[in-house]
């Protein structure tokens, strides 16, 4: 535990308005007390000499699978939040494909108790949309659960019944809750394991067509428009979905969406017969990837989330056909995107922070910001540090990443959550305590 007072000296501080300047930050009682030049009167504060490192509001990820309760052999709340802190995240939203499913106050409390005990950063759990997360049947008590949940999702499967989704959206609209939809028409999946494209045909593998995603996006947008619901589309992967969302926004529908780093950086041309390349939705075509990049550039895609989905080594060792769906991403997301888009000059740092920090915080009411009086949720990066991604350095229990060995810039050096040090790189550990 920290002393309650921290002083971050000499960092390049990225403010909420997009400006950046060298400044010191004094943290007291879990909040940013002062951002100013040459602070010296800091008493018993623990000192971190940042020496030109870059200081940001902590990243926020609205799509993370922590696997606990129910599947702790894949990941725990302790290991998952340590991994998040290692990646610069101070706030994450945990998905509901758990056991028990968080479909009641009692079941949600099981997860909340573990979060209170073990999490090193802030975790906001989703509740499910349907009882048992079945995608059909009874809708959960959204009004009762809403104050305690980041939103409502049946992530891992789509809501199959249009009437059920309409009922959920109507209730969510009344209480201002977000419906975060995994859009997948399982009748069109056909037991596929990768995108229905050239690689699948060349290798005689069953493919997952793009329509399995965009058809349900199309259905849900129409329902959200009718119900006036705050609607969010999870892990968008197809060009058709991007265009549907673009048109809906132009009509004034209250819709936001996310995509993940792997859909922006890879396509089915990059596939290898390795479980590290299997996720749901799958890596789509080069055309889809280009449409997603265009979507983050023009604002159609509001945010980037990792869809961090750890599995055991055995579950990911069976190639594309036999492995479980899902890869990890909390510890690679920022450096991959910074290297690909910001360092290359294709995107501003302000836009990347909008996608990875501010837009998710606004949409899901997560709070936070880099200004005096705000909770001290801070991530410090060495943007000039080049290194190769190595899964054996991850703090997550999961190791499956398609980016193994990829050279990136942007090492997380320090993560502070509500004034407490959640992660500190070894090179910063020898800091002076005053």
C-alpha cells in the first residue's frame, strides 16, 4: 500500500483537452491534488522521478473476460486486473459469461465480493440480458440491477429472440442503461471456426460468414431506434456492420460501438493454423479491416476494447479448428495501436486516447480524467521504448496472442488506480521516498 501521497515529477502530462506539458502531479487521498511546475513541498509523499515519461489518464476497457467466478483456471480477477494494470488500464468492465451468471443481485454479488477482495484496479461488471445468459427466455430485472452494473450483455452469444431484445431495450431505455450486444446469429455460424474467406476455402475449414454479425446489428439498430435505448455494439468486425452503424448515427440513433486491436491490425491473410489466431468474431478479410480502420478515423467506431479472453494452454493448443475462441490483449493493446497508428503519423495521440480512454468512460459513466480533483487513475508510458511482445512476460494467466514477437513502442512503466500503485516497472522501483 502507498502512503496516501505520491509525487510524480517531470512527466509529459497529457491533459483532458489534448494539451501536453512537462509538469509534476501531487496525489493525495486517492485524488489528483495538484498539477503544476516544480512542486517541492510534498512532505512524506513517495516520489517517482519520471524524467520525461508520458503521463495519461488511465486507459479504460469496456470488454474484458476475467473468468471468475466459475472458470478461474483460465484467469482470476487478481491475475486479470494485474494484467490490465500492466497494460495501463485503470478501469475495466467485466463480461458476464461466468458461473454463476450475474443475472440477479445475489449472483452479481458473488463477483463483486471477489472484485472487492482481489482487484488492483477498478472493475465494473456487466449483468446479463437474459436469465442464464441463454439469449432467449426471461429478461433480467434491469431496473434493479442497473445501478450496480456497467451495462447489460449476453456476450458470448447473441440474443436470439427479437421480442426478448425489444423488451430488454424498452426497460433499459426507461432507466438509462446500456445494452451492449454480442451480435451473432448462430443459425448462420454453421459450426465455423474462422472467417468464410479464401483461407477457409484453401484449407477446407468451415467459415463464419459476415452476415452472422451484421444481420443482428441491423435488427438491433432498428429496435434501438424504436425503443430509444442506449445501444452499444461489441467487437465489430465487418464492413457491413460499420456502414450500418454509420447510417444509424446519421439518423440520430443512440448507438456506439467498439472494435478490437486484432481486427485493425490483422486479417484472414495473416492466419496460421494456431489457436493464437482464433477468436470470435474471427479475423475477417482485408476489405473488412480497411473498413474498420476507416471507421476509427471518421468517428463511426467510438472506442477500442481488447475483448481480452484468456483460456488455458491446453484449450488453445488444438489449431484453428479445435481450439477455444479467444485471445488475450490487455497487455498489448496500447503499444500495438500506438506503434501502428500514432508513431506512424496516421492518427494523433489525442484520437488514440479518445478511443482507449475518454469515449469508453463517457459512454459507460466510468468517470475519470487528467485534471485536479479527479480520482488519481494514471498510466505512465515510455513511448520511445522499443521491445518485442513476449507472452511469457504477461501477468495474465492467458498467453494466446497472435502478436507474439512483434516489435512495438510504448512500454507501460507505472499504473496508479485511485492513488494506489497497481503496477510499477522494475526500473522505477528505486525511487526516492521523502
